[in-house]
C-alpha cells in the first residue's frame, strides 16, 4: 500500500514537471532516418478482408545514399480489401517525461520502383496504447524521387485504424507514442486481382512541434522553409524550387533554389546525349572518316606503351593490330561503296572484327599477355569503337 502511494506521488510529480516544461519554449523533438535501415523500425501489418502481405529490402540508390524498398502485395478479392503496413521508429516518445506537444510535421522522399497505378498510399503513422493511427498524405505514382510533406497535423488529423484507443492524446502525461510512417494498398468495393507495388522511401522525418504564440516560436532553423503561427499551431511550408523542367534536379540549399541539369553524358564518343522529358537519350552519330581516324589513334597507342608505362606483349599487340587494320579497311570500302547492301555488309564485317579484337584481348589477359588494368582500358576503347561503327549510316 505504501509502495503504491509512493508510485502515485511519483507519477503526479512527473506530470507536474512535464507541465512546467511545456510552459517553457522548447525545440521540436525530431525523429529521422536518412538511410531507412529496417532494423531501426518495428512493423505492424493491418489487413482488411483478404488483405495481403509485404516485404522490405535495402535500396542502394537512395536520394542520396541508402534507402528502403517496401513491396506490398494485395491479394485478389471479390470485394473491398486493404493491407496497411506501419513502420515505427524504435524508441518511443514519452509525454509524461518529456512533455506534450501540439502538432506534427512530416517529410519523406519516395520513388515508385515497380507496379502501376498510384503506387502506395503514404503518410505518418503513430501508435499509442497498442492502437495505430495514420494520416494519409497521398500516393506514390512518381517514377522519380518526389517529396511529400504534411505540416500542423493535430490529433484531429489522424484516422484510427486498429486497437482499443480511439483518439490520440498529445498532452503532457499521456501514454508513450511510437512514431513512424505507413504504406497501404486497397481494392474498391468491386474487388480486383492480385497486385504488387514496390516503392522506395528515403529522408524520413517527423517533428513533434510545440504550441506557439507567434511566428518566431515556429522557426525551425531551416532557411528553406517559411514559418507562421496560426491558432497556436506552427505551419511550415518548404520553398518550392520546381522549375517545371523534368531535365533538372531541383533542390533548396541555404534558402536558395538550385536547378541542376540532369547529367546524360554516357562518355561514348559517338553519341549525342540529350535529356528529353526527364529521360536521357543517347543518339548514335558517326561518320566513316571519324571512325577510321579513331582506329588509327588506337593503332598508334599500341605502338608505344598504351597503359602508362606498360606495353602488352608483342604477340597480343600484333593480333590486335591485324584485326583493327582490317576493320579500318572495311570501313573505308563501305565509305566508297554506292550500294546499300554492300555498305551494310562491310560495316557489319568491321563490327565483327572489332568484336574479335575484344575477344583476343580477353584471352590475352587470361594468358598473362597484358595486365587486368591495361586490358580494361583497352577494352573500353574497343567497345567505344564498336559503338561508333554501329552509328555510321548504312547509305551512300
């Protein structure tokens, strides 16, 4: 009985201390994960009717660095069905010890990897007393990295999806809150077949924001956001840097927008590299004289140390030189020819000779006639030559 009374007084003291702390200006409490390692999260799957399943995997090509792939598989259904997967960051927030808060800001980057339609529904997920709540911030149909955010999210913003507790509690002294994100897919009332979507998520961030009395209370120190206090809640909007050009990567840094052109250079000498509608195109463009000149450059390299101070053994140099000279002659004959079938035949033969030179180089490396490093450099040159031959017009 004495121990129980002491615990009650301790709980009351913690609530009072939390209330006092809430009265003072406090910075946002931020949960974030730039790499999205699945080991850092607890997961919960919530199925309706036939439901489905999910899996996760690392994504090496994040925005930037590593990211997380989430695959959802929705089972075939004759009626409405849904699968929701919630991910909660390990280490819950305790309003009893750390005080309450007024609202939540949410940020993530996502990219649709596989599947169609709208991708997956996404947004913030919270769990309190074993009950899960979400705010749906939209879907993920974009094939390029796209930012999604929500600001000023209150308890009224959240939808209860499972568990006995029906309403969230952000106040001081409330039960612990687990913070995370969710993914969801669903069938309408008419049902549908099995479907799979895979979406990458990166740069996940949740901020627990205190109540405000003025705009200065909402300053998050980020020069790429504008802040305002409205009705005691902070509203933060990111500077919009989208220039409307799908061939630029748009970002904000230190309060200024940058719009960096997409790099499309494939380092091939005979392609014209351009960005069209957000995708790189590499159009082959070469003439016979140009290709012959490049073969001549390669032959000159073979006559002296082509790889810094290393010279391949003479046996390999002679074999490569013979094939390259024959290829150059075929291209010259094609350039002088007038009949399209003959031009095509000669250029195809030149291409095969270059493939043969590539094979001879690989065998020479295996036989120790050239070092792996030098073989790699020479192979890159040969591959470029072969690509250029394909770009020579098959007409007079």
